C-alpha cells in the first residue's frame, strides 16, 4: 500500500510532467469506477499537485488568454457559458493507486480518471488503480480526522502526539498505534517495521510506555538549534524517525515502495532492513496486519495467534554450465525426487541368508509336493496316449462300404 513517501513522490511527478502543459476539455471517468464524476470542463487549464500524509490534492486552474499568450478565444467570452473556478480533487491511493502520463493511444487499462492536454499529439494524465481501492473527492479538502503530515509538518505532528498520550489510542501496542492516521499521518506497514527495528523497540510494547519517555526529553534545558539537529541525527527518538525515514525514502529517488516490483536489486529494496527481509519474525496484530520484527515481540503480543508463513527470498543458483545447483525449500523438483526415492527399494544381496516364517515354509513344501504330483500325472497321461496310438495303428482298417449299412441299420432300428 502506498505510504507517505509514495504519495509525496506522486505529487512531485505530477508537477514535473505537467509543467508547461495546457489541458483542455472535460475530465473523463472510466465506466467501471464507482467514484464520482468530475464535473469540470474548460478550454484551457493547468494542473498542480501537493501531498499531505497519505493524501494528494490536484488543483485544476483555468487560465486566461494573456496567461497563455496564445490566440485562443477565452472561455469567459463565449455566450451562455461562465468561466469555471479552480477545482480541487483529493486522491487517496488505496492499495495500488498512482499517476501516469501517457500518449492518448497508450492509455492503461486501469486508468479510471483521465485529463487530456490541448496540444497535438494529445497526452493524458491518468489516475491508474488496478485494484480499485483508491478514491477521489471532488472539491475535497484534507480529511479532518487525519493528523499533521509526518514529513512536511514535523513540529505539529510531534506536538499532536505528545499532547494526546492520555488518549485510548495509546493503550494499544506501539505497532498498532503507528498506523493510526489521526496521529501518524503517512506511516504505513513497511515504515512502522523499519522504525521499530532500528530503535530495537518490541512491536507489542504498550504505545504509551514507549512515548511517555519523550516527555522528559521535552522538559530538559533548552538547546541551541545546531545541538538539537545534532542530537536528532545521532540519536533520534521514535517520533524523529517517523520523519527521517520517510525523507530517506524520498531522497532515494525512484518511486519508493512498489508491491509489484520485480527489480530485487533496486535502491529501495537495499534500503529495507526488516520489512519483508529473510530471517525476520512475523506476527499479525489485532487488525490482521503483518508486522516484521526481530527478538522479543513484547508483552502485548497476541496469544495463540497463528504466525503467517514468511515469504522465501532464496534464489536459485547456477554453476558454470548453467545447471541448477540449488532450489528453494518445497520446490516441486525436490518433491518429485523424494517421491521417486521412496518408490525405489534397495536390492537385497543373494548371498545373505533369508529368514522364512514356519507357515511360509510349510506352504512352500506343500506347493512343491503338489507340483511333483502334477508332474507324475502328466507323465502317466503321456504314456497312456502313446499306448492307445500304438494299438490303433496295429489294427486293420475296415472297408468303407461295411460302415454305411451299419449306420443305416441303426437308424432303421431307431425308427
């Protein structure tokens, strides 16, 4: 799921690709999207973007003729039509939302909202969301139940957390509190794992226990700004890491976290130390979200919960002749090999004595006797056949004429 750094990078992308472009016409929505239509139509407008935590706001601003310095009739002078005002559209990316700029004939399949440029060849700014969990709000504002942004409003974010530690949200484990956007706007699953791992904080320690220690730090003697920055960089606390780690992801370049990433050697993958890394322990919190960690999970770890299976990151290795020398555990080839080994039994040496049960020996003896009797019977039958053949050959043959009347006489008698 895109987190604060990914939303901020998306706003940067929109500002970069839309710089100097003029958009025109209506905003098109795909037929399958359940989000609202965008009732905006203008002959000429520009697009800008800004992020805050896990939200991105696009602003569509109509421009006048003198602003564009082009010979195009302004919308305000057309009869029966009024010039539209600027429109804000607030986006939330869900599981797979992102922005893409493409040619008109190459619009992606899952582009659910499309903004068209005026110049030829036309280009399209698309909001792409394959899983369709993302949303947008026309004439929207930042959601009021979201706290200050951990990246762009750090001081407000820190104050908002420390001044509300008595709230019941901090009765929960720290790993669950970090996903509460009312206080940690921009923190998501991979960031919470990295924050807790780098501080060696058990994920199921009570949130208030972890954060109350920072109140003492706030009441210490005032330091100069340079000393504060030095302390923050050398020994950051958990709230400072909530700001520093997202900024590190932004400074890596690229797109940050991508659930469909195939390049395992990317800078972001190398940056991860805990999340989805082989050898780490995993548990599910009370919301069903998986948390990666190392060591003791903490006193509030769920009891009796099933530990989800960790993803294997082991790769196949090849030798110089490109022959496979290693396969991941549970690979089908290994299973087939084991099955064939079970099916083939080892040969028994003929020289070794065999122990046969008494019943088996008796049955074998009886079978031998029966076979001997059968052989004798066959020999006797052969002898009798030979004798009968010899007798019949020694007798003279009767004439054929004498046989005919005998058979006729028999028939007549029967009649």
